[in-house]
C-alpha cells in the first residue's frame, strides 16, 4: 500500500535523488572546509580537490540505475569541468616541483 508520504519521499524518484546528491555534497563541502581550516591546510586548490573527490564519491553512491534522468547529463558536464580544473591544478603543482629541482 502506498501512502501520500511514501510517494512524496520515495528515495528512488529522480528529484529526490538529485536533492540527496546536493545535500550530501553540501555537507561534504562544509566538513571539508572546516577540516582544512582546523589542520591549517586550507587553500583554494586543496578545498577544490577535496570537494571534487567528494563529488565523485557522492555521484557513485547516488548514480541512477537503468535509464538516467534528464538532469544526469548536467551532472556529467559539471564532473567534466571538475576533471579539467583538477588537471590544471595538477599541472601547476608538477611545474612547481619541476622548477624547484
């Protein structure tokens, strides 16, 4: 028997899954910034890397099974942009090390 409550808050619906992704990523990013500040390791690059790794984990946990919803292609584009920025950060860090040697 389905009730109004179970239909509205079904974790398998597309919009509930998107809301879960956004909420989980937001909590991850808040925990990341607090942890980085606590250990004195906060830089924009470190924050991005930790947040991006969290995004990759969250997307694996909440990845749709079967037919992906329409918003999933936008999530894939955000992920692609994250990989490009991550690659640029790694390029910069490698150049810093190469100059020091």
